[in-house]
């Protein structure tokens, strides 16, 4: 059974930084992608960033490019989201998600249609950026 454990949320002032972590267990191969999504109150969930474990390929939403960096420590089965220059509009519950298909995970992150939903989701972690 695949499980995703996310951590690292918290309260930070505008301009501050936080690092989220997502550790994946239960995958039977190394060929999968992990990503971060977020949902602010009253808004739809949106994709933030994804990384493909085997290739290191990444995707970033325009709203976070240049401020957020996603990285993977394959030995620890952990993906990190380094969030710098945080803004109040980054306030949301952040969810870690994973799929054996990087295409499906990234399509969902981009808001594009896919032939099935992303398979695995972790519990959310709250990020609050105060102004």
C-alpha cells in the first residue's frame, strides 16, 4: 500500500521561507512522480509543482516559478518543496500526491484532462503566510 507522509507546514511572515517534505512508502518500483498541490479557502485545488523521480524532470506553476524549488532525495524516498519569498496568497493546505504516471500527475497539476485521476494523496499540511 502506497502511503505519503507530508510535513513542514507552519506560520511564516511575508517574505519568509518554509520547506515541505513528502516521504513515500510502498512503491514497488522507482518509477513514479511526486507533486504538491494546494487548496486555499473557497478556492479550487491547484497544482504547484511536480518532479519525476527517474528523470528529475520538474514542473512549476507560473505563480511559484522563481520562488519554489522541488527536489528529490531518492535514497530517502522523500521529495522536498523549498518555498521562498512567501506571499499571503500562498496560504493554503498543501497536499502531496504521487502516481506511477508522471504524465497523469503533471497533467493534473497543470489543470489538463487525463484519462484517470491521480492515484495517491497524502494528508494536507497547512501553510499560513501572514502579511
